[in-house]
C-alpha cells in the first residue's frame, strides 16, 4: 500500500500536545502561525507521498554503486532530490539571509519525518546537509558562510559528516586523521574515514565534507580535534566547482538496508581544507551538527514506523484467515500497541524540537536544558520504536512479511541502522544518565513536575488515566533519585532501561493531553498506551536499578558459553 504522509497526526500534536503555539508569540518565529504550519505540512506531505515514496523500492532493488570512482545513485533519486531541493525543504530551518525559510525546527523535524517515512535512504542526504548548514551557521567564518550556505540550502551542493575511522567509532577522540597548515590560511587534510553517508553522489554538482582531524599541536582525545570544510571540487573565484580536491571514494559498503544511500570509505590525501570554528574546537562545532542530526535520526525512526504500520494495517484489513485478521485480538494488540508507541515517539520528538525553538527564540535556559535532556530520549526511543514497529509489521504480514515482495521486510532492514548511527542508543542513554543528570537532576525533575501537573489537571475528567500517569511519574521520580545517588559506572549499567522508562512516562503524558484535547479515538489510543505500554516500566526500572555486580560477576568465558566444570 502507498505511504500517506501523516499530516493530520502531526498537525494535531503541534496544535494540542506540544507548545508549538507559543512560538508565534516570539519575534524570531512570528511567522510560524498554525495556518503557516498546516500549509507547510500539507505541501511537504504531498511531495513525500507522491514523489519520494515511489522511489523507496527502487533504491532497495537497485543500490547506489561506484563507477570509476564516482557514485551513481539509484533510479529516480536525482529527480527525488531535485523535488526536495526545489521545494525549499533543505532550508526549512536555515537562516533566510542565505536562502533558508527561517522556520522552527519543529516544522523541519515534522517535514523530515515525512520524507524519511517515504524514502529513508534518500532523506539521509538532506538530513546530513541540514546538519552541515547548522554547523556552518554557528561556527564558520563569514567568507565560508557566504560561499557554502546558499549552495547547500538550495541543494546545488550537498553536505556530509566525516567522523568515523576504523579505530574511532563511539570513541571519536581516538581518530588519527591529520591536518597541517599550508601557510596560506588553508590546511592539508590526510586520513581515512569509513561509513560516510552520501560521501559522493551524482544528485548534486559538489559534495562538501566536514572532516574531523587533528592538527600537529592538537592534544590527544576529543580536546585536540579540529573541524575542516573539505569540498570534492574546490570552488573557483566565481564560486563554481573548480579543480578536484585530493580525496576519493575507495569503496561502498554492502549493507543490510538503506541500499539507496551510498555508505562510503573515504580517503583524504593532503586534501585542501578550511578550518571551521577555532583550532582544537572541532568537537563543539561537530556537536552543533550532531544535535540536530540526533533528533533528525529519532524522527527517521518515527517516519519508518509510521510507514511500516500503515502497510501492516492495510494488509491486516485485506487478509482473511478465519475472518479478517485485523479483527483477531492478537493482531489488534500488535497494531494498537504500535500505533500508541508511534504517537508517543512522535510527540517526544516534536516536544524536543519545540524546546530547541523556544530556547533559540527566548534564550531561556530552562528551554535549553529541556532540549538537551530530551535529545537522547527522542533519538533512542524514536529509533527503538522504529525497529519495534517495523518488526511488528513483518509479524502482522505472517509469511508474506518475510518475503520481499510486500516491502514489510525492507522497512525492518532499512530502519535497523537508526539505533546505531549518530551515536548508538547505548551512548545516548549514557549521555542521559551522565551529562544530562549532571545538574543534580534539575531538568529531569522539572519535566516530571510538568507530567504530575498534567495528571492532576486530568483528575476530574479522566481519573483512571490520570491515576496511572501519576503513579508512573512518581515511580520514575523515585528511580531517578536512586540513580542520582549512584556512581556513574553503576548508572551506566542501567542507562538504557532508564531512558526507555523515561520515554514511556513522557509518552503517557502526551497521550493524556491528546485524550483531553481530541476525540474518542485519541482517548482510546491513550487507554491502550496506559494499559499495555506504560506497565512495562516496572520491568525496565527494576533493571535500571539492578546495579553492576551481576554483570561483573559473570566472566567473559561464561559469556562465550564456556562454563568449565
Ligand atoms: C550505514 C551507516 C552510515 C553511517 N554514516 C556515518 C556518517 O555519515 N558519518 C560518520 O562519521 N559516521 C557514520 N556512521 C558510523 C556510525 O556513526 C558508527 O557506526 C557508530 O557511531 C558506532 O561506532 P562503531 O561502529 O565504531 O561501533 P563501536 O563504537 O565499536 O560500538 C560497538 C558497540 O559497543 C558499544 N560501546 C562502544 N563504546 C562504548 C562505551 N564507552 N560504553 C558503552 N558501550 C559502548 C556501542 O554502543 C555498540 O553497541 C555510519 C554507520 C553506518 C553503518
């Protein structure tokens, strides 16, 4: 069945569940009225459904390939990318000074979700380009901004992000790529990078690499890393792609999914680069890029979950086995639980985006703290839901889910990367219980206060749901306090289940808001979430607080299945 962009569902969340409405009252986002938002969502939704979704299968069947050192993209991708660029969808949140729309990230993330649901492999290109735009806007010199931003925003050029090396994955500080000053303001960049998404393409006339490398006097670890703009073609005096730079695509990875997205091994051999931000401050600049990309990846999970679920519901409606399978309690359980989780993940992602916007528009530190706290949750929960729902989609299809012709299997293969890249979900969870609790739990407790207020407000009209939410939030508050009292290494052992439990309480909170603002269907969905999803917190919080001793108590040999005598 054809993907239909969930314009109405997103519009409802922006209107009734997250404080998107507050943005139009700020000077920065005065144009982000609900009418503008609806018009943008409708237009982007049309493009995603009509232009991008039909390309999804083609990319899977005909992967991007390397020919004479250049990437040839999947059939139709060039036209699809042009539709994204011409619609202005790369620059939704970019500065109007350089051709962007200057709209809130909340709208950008909503558009990203729809494009990812339609065609994840292609959407990765604008996602990374947007991250690069963000990093340049905040950290690049005026000259670099003037040269690169208009081209990236218009989609004439695209952007990549080069962190990973064979010996430096989660531990970015271990990277060995080098940069040496040329004495004329440029640098010579040398090194190998792996897993570089859209490291080359024929959908744009230039590919601009942001590369992390170490200067000769750079300290070890992350503090000694600098960031460089290294274009495939060095712009000439007129700003057009000029001579080729000393870099190449060595090979493309063969992957489980997202076959339409070229994942490149890159080699930089004394390539000319320009410093972005200050020397040795590359990680700060890269974090700007990664923060937006992290939330964007969370929304990728939501997008694919939506697409997979739409297809599962359509299949369950048509398929008869002792009646339509959609009527069987177990199939209904799978579909209803999936729908409830998709709503929760989408609401968390959009709440995070709105907090980012409110921080930018008001400079209020509370919004900044909230955005920072929600980012790892939105990334990890959104992508976990993506995998869970795509898996459910396969199960609902029965045997037809395991064969490729329905497309259910492709969703599962494609979305499986999302909990891994942009910082694995394990690393996200460690960020949550480490850095994001380093304020003594202030940001966490403020969020929980808001949840408890929400439960209180709902007591009169929906007492049962309000009670379930109240209990869930109180239990989580106690667990958060208990975690705060532990050493970091002990906290890390429970980080992933803690993050998931936090996401569920937030999800329940947004469900209750929706139930109060919406009709009977939202109420029914909230009941599903409270009855079937929130109770899983009991298990997860028990694990979050289980400590470390049991894990260190089992040795490596036993893990390998060798138990000796
Ligand atoms: C399709 C694809 C596209 C990608 N695109 C890009 C890109 O465009 N640019 C780019 O720079 N990179 C990209 N990556 C790389 C990606 O971001 C990394 O794969 C990811 O960060 C994990 O690093 P790693 O693969 O080295 O795994 P590792 O770091 O080796 O991790 C392996 C496992 O160990 C865990 N782990 C590692 N360290 C710790 C720790 N300290 N504590 C607890 N657990 C830990 C991880 O959570 C994971 O489960 C891409 C990867 C793929 C597969």
